[in-house]
């Protein structure tokens, strides 16, 4: 009898994307349960971990547990009440969007505990979340991007934003799912948009608003990543905001594959892999592009190292269109998560003789 892999599925979290994470986790758990034992670990908004009976994740409830940041504990989950053994996962799968999950903090805990996990490591996760670091790495790799300005509290935000001309997009530097994002077309709306973004982060990015199509690709792999076919977002409103992405009333359409000529399709796939490598991502990611209508230029927008993962999210749908079913995709991710852990286990941590 083959032993089933025990996968600790972490979801929820201390983030403005808490609800999105719960939706992703429910879908991932359903896909994994056919060939794995799923251990749902709900992370509350205050950061407490709750191990649930599973296999289906729930947005509340469970026994308080913790993961000790020491290799000697072999990745065990222990009860907060008395530190007794609660579960022993073989692999950790963080389906945590946004801060304290996608930004390298959770990955740092996994590294300290020396446990295998799915997705990018500490540096790539941090760079993928922090748009200032991400864009600097993209620039270093020679990737084309839209013109932008980075702001911190105390900067003359109005002056710097006005340098780009209107319209502009104002975004928190360390968040996703379009939380805190505003499109500004009138000068009087600029100050409120900056205040809304600074409510979520100490750094804010302002990007030039150009006339574009929104193209996305999924990337899968570690040292030899591959890109899916491109897809296109057709938002039901002026831009692809939070409600357009997640509201039950949204009429946003996903066009898969995107209607692109062969040269543009190939260029998008090449740029997606280059963006993945630029931040040293691992496992999986989604890379988002702007395709400028007037020039046909492809501009790299951002990389998401833990993209949305519901059955209807762009990441799995793009791979399905590329010939990889949802369950096969999850199996690949498990293998990709175990691979770097084996490699790290063989690296030296002392100076030697």
C-alpha cells in the first residue's frame, strides 16, 4: 500500500487578500484530496494558526498549533496549549496571497524549520511582493516596463505623480488583488488615491496610465521554467479592480488563449520566463503584461509568486489550455516543491576543513 503524502495547506492570513486565499485553498484542497492527505491550516487575521480536521478548508475554527523554527522538529505541527504533537506534514503548501504569506516571511519560517514547501523562496517571494524591488530586478534584466514613480511617506507625492501626467494608477507597493488601487484621471482625485494606497503600505507606486490590453501567462518550473499560452483579461469596468476580479456580479471575461499573432505570443512567453528568472522564482507564478494598443509593445507589469488558484483562476486555466489538467498541475507542484528541498539538504552550512 502506497503512503499518501501529507500536505499542510496554509490559507487565510494577515492580509487584505484573506478572503481570496480562502477561496483558493478550497479549490486546491479539492484537487489534492484525490491523491494526498490534506491538512488544512487556517491562519486567522491576527496570525494564529488553526489545524482543521479537513480535508475541506473552512474560514474559521480548528485547534491552535504552531511550527517550530528548528530542523530538529522535522516540520511537526504542535499544539499551542501544551506543545504536544498534532500532525506531521510531508510538505507545506502556502496558498497565502499578500503580506505575511506571499512576501517571504512564511518562506523564511519554512527555511528555518527545514521543511519542503511549494513555491518561491525567501528572496524571490519578497521581490515578487515588493513592487519597488521587483521593478528594479526587471530593469536589471532588461525587461520593458511602463514608466513609474516610487513614493514614500514624506515625499512630495503630488509632484512626483504629476510628472507622469494623467491618467495614472496608484498602488500600494506590497499588496495584490488590486486592493488599495485607484485609477486617477483628475488632479483633484490624486491626493485621496495616495491616501488610500498609503493606508495599506509605507511605499506607494504610481504608474503612467496608457491604453493597453491585459495579458497574463502562467509559468511552471524551477531551474527550467516553461510558460503557458497567453490569456487576456477583458474587465467589465474601466480597470481590473478587486470587484471586477472577485465579485459575484462581475462580468469580466477571460479569453484563453488570447488573440495574439504568433510573434507576440512567442515574445510574451519568452518575457514571462525572463521575468520568472529575474526574481529567481521557483515552482510557479503568473506574469502579467500590458500590451500597448497604439504601438503593440509588450510591457511587463508584475509577477505573482502565489497567484489565485481557484478552479476558474487564470493560473490553472492557462495551464489547462496548454494541455495540463488541474490535478496534473497540482502533482507537478508537489514534485517541484520537493526538488529544491533535496538540493538544499545537500548544501554545506559550515566552512569545512
